[in-house]
């Protein structure tokens, strides 16, 4: 089925009681799936002064685990090669690698090559990623 991404706001004050109950139930289900590590989901509240954001929890989801496993015993490897090794698509590999860098499991090295719309990077496991 592929991946879906959504972003939006939910104004609970504007909902009817039955719709508020449905929305609350849906949010609870999404939070439960996030706690199981099946999806990434964040909830925050907003105030007139601005949005208060909860930092997303970085979980070891299957794609990230696949990259860490594939990188065991390898030195600096181009992102495109990691995508080919793991079967992760071109639209998903960048965010997956970035998340692993944020988690401290991968290190990123700029290759200096500007071929295309995005810079090219090499990656290797950090000491934490090797553990």
C-alpha cells in the first residue's frame, strides 16, 4: 500500500460531541500505534502565542533496522548504494538515513559532489551503531 504522510490541525472546540469522541478515539489509536513503534506520530497543543511541539520520538522502525544491519562491517558507503543494498526506495532512503544520523547511529560525510538537486553523502556506522 505504500506510505502515507499527513499533517494538520484539529480544533476540538469546533467539533460536535459525537465528532469529538471519534477524533479523540482516532488520536488514541494513533498514539497506541506510535508506542508500539509501528508508526511515527507526534501530538502537540497550540495556543494563541504559537504552537507547542513535542519532539518526535526516534524509534528503531524496520527500515532503520535494515540499514543498521546492512552497514555492519562496512566503511563509508554512498546513500544510493545503501538504498540498493536494503531495497529502500529513493524517496525513503534520505529521511531514513537522516533519522539514523539524528539518533547517533550513523555518521554522515559530505562527498563534495553536487550532482543533482541534493548534495551527496557517504555514511558509516557510529560507535553507537556498531554496538
